[in-house]
C-alpha cells in the first residue's frame, strides 16, 4: 500500500492464504478500512481509529447478538460496560510528573497530573487509552472495596493494606457496601453539599490562620519597642564615663 503523501514509506501487509481480498490494485483505501475478510482485532481499532470507533464497533457487535434473538436493548446499557473497559490509560512518557512509564491510570488522574505540571511550569505526561477485559477492569478500579467484592479478595485487600490506600467512596458500589447513600440523585446532592461545605470551612480556617500569623508578625516588634537597644546602652555607658 502506497500512501498518498509521498513523504511516507509504502507499507506491506502479510495476508494468510485463502483469505478473500475485497480491494484491487489501484483502489484507494482510508485509514482503518478492511483489506481482507474477517473480524478486526479490537486493539487494532483502538490504536488506529481511536476510542469512539472502538466503542461503536463493540456496541454494534453486542447488539447484533441480541437482535438475532429478537431482543431489543438500549445502547446505554452496553455503553456503561464499554466505558469501564476503556477507562484506563497507559503512560507512554511520564514527563516531569509523578506518574511512571507503563503505569495504568484513569484519564482523570492523568489530566490532574498534567494540569498540576502545567501550572508549575513542568513538562506534562502523555499516554494512550487501553482496552481491558471486564474482569481486569473491575479489579483495577480506584476503589479497593469495590475491587475486593468482585474477585481475588485476599490479594486486593493485601495490596491495599501494604500500600496504605484510602478509599474515598466515590463510586456507587463501594457506597452500597458500606451502607451509605450512593452519589446519585439526592445522595449525590448531599455529598456535593458536604464537599462544598468542607472546602469552604478549610478556606476559612486557612484565612484565619493567615490573619493570626500576620497579626503576630506585626505585634512582635511592638513588644520590644519600649526597651532600649544594646547599642544605646553602650553609648549611654560611655557618656556617663
């Protein structure tokens, strides 16, 4: 295959014998088009076309199975599962952040680390989305309580205790396990109100501490204003002599 851009090198693909090739010599193909019969590898779709193309492919494949059985199901139920399978990113370049190359992190964690690096004038990290199986995606969730309730309970809890992890109970499952309101609906509004109140209280405490430190700094010279300096005492003694 010769790219239209002459600056790029031609690419050769090895095809197994007996496979039907739907393209002929002289045809133009787009990036991601099929050049042989068969089902594409999901990881190839992700690396070539991106997350949205892979999500659409997986949803259509699952829907085809349900349609063959005469079952109608809304796409949103499949989208929730696909979203969990695509929630992790693999760090390709750690930049000047605390992330490590090859580490799997949530997109939110990567964005937060990069935003902090940009504010401090450091080089941000870069990464690529990865596709995980349902089991692995469930075990790599940020909540160790949620992961421990799924599979490999002993290993998950042992690693969490060794690493000193703290579960902030952000998701639905971990809140149900500990008997708290889920962060959705009225429970979500309650948690948001508590978070806003906590941030406000922390800000007020920090402002009060800053004011107290400033007042102490201003009052410190005044405490010694009435006492004569050591050089004044020496001058007075010499004058008396």
